[in-house]
C-alpha cells in the first residue's frame, strides 16, 4: 500500500511540470490582483460569454424548466457522491486524516443507503460534505496562487487551480476502478449540475456576465475573492470579516 507521504511525492511530481511556469506577483502586490495575461484572458472571456449567451444559458433555462427540481437535486447529489472518493484522496494528501475518513464513510453510506448516491443519507447521520480539490491541496502545500487565468469553457481560475484541475482528474479512484462507460457517469452528472446552477441562478449570472459595465473585471474580482475566502475558511484562517470583501457589494450595494 502506498503511504500518504509517498503518494504526496508522486502527485507532486505529476503537478510540477504544470506549476513550473507559474507567474509570481511583483513585491508588494501579494494578495492583490495579479493578471499579467489580461489581453489573452479577455479574449477567452469574450468567447465564454458568447458561448454562454448562445448555448449554455438557453440550454440551462430549458433544462431547469423541463426537469423537476427533485430529479435535478438527485443528479447533483449523485455527482457529489461520485466525486467524494477524490475528496478523500485530497484530504489525505493535505494531511487531514479526519476529513479523509469522513469522506470515505460518507461515500460508503450514500452509495449503499442512498441508492447509489442519489440521496444524501449521510447528512442525516451527521456526516456533512467535506468537499475539496487538488487546487486546495496545492495551497496547503504552500504553492503560490500564481496569475489569474481564464480557460475556454471552464472560465476563471488561477495557475495553481488550473494545475489542480488537470491533476485532479486522475485522483478519483472511481475513475480508475470503474469500466467504461460507467466512469463517465460522474462527469455527466457534474455537467448537468452545472446546468442546474446556471438555470436556477440565471439572473445573478446575467447581471455579472451580460449586464455589468466590465464583466471581465467583475468576474475576476468575484472569483479571486470568493476562492481566497473559501480556502481561508477551510484552512481555519483569519475570520471572514477580516479577510473577505463581499464581491457582490459593488454589484448590488447595501
């Protein structure tokens, strides 16, 4: 059996080529907005906006109108259950044995008692979701955030989170253990979950992407501050009111 330390070393070797070109902010700009690729990012952002306007938004609205809320919720829950073994691996890599154990028990409970994971039975037993990702794992290891990046289709990210997304695809044991095409069921469920979110919060998405004066700057602000707050809260950092400026305050006021 591979020890947690050896597993961490193996995964870090996989991530190193992706992190080698990470950009470092200028001295004094730590914690600010580091966006040396802004011209290229803006072009990708405009592509994503066009894709959202012509494909994603109408598809999401049609999907949420056609599919009952209960079925949508079950699909979202199945996607979360499918992802839970990956959460457990990341918690293990972060040195969080408690979180790894909780995710393992949560997965087993929902997979067996939740009819393959479509119901969140574990929550009723006091086992809340312990979601995480390899971007957070890299942050725990001390890897800097790097520059802000916008990816086609996937949208806003950072160099660290982009590397985390790529490596994270190889960390879920179900993606290895299950045969094709069953291994793709989680990916499909997460994609449908994305449509659910886009459809249910359509007005909020539209206000940022299609109605703000500078949708690129607004999206960048919301992503960076939300992600930093999320990682700080999970790691037990400073209280939210000391580290987080509400990104929606500028949009909606008091």
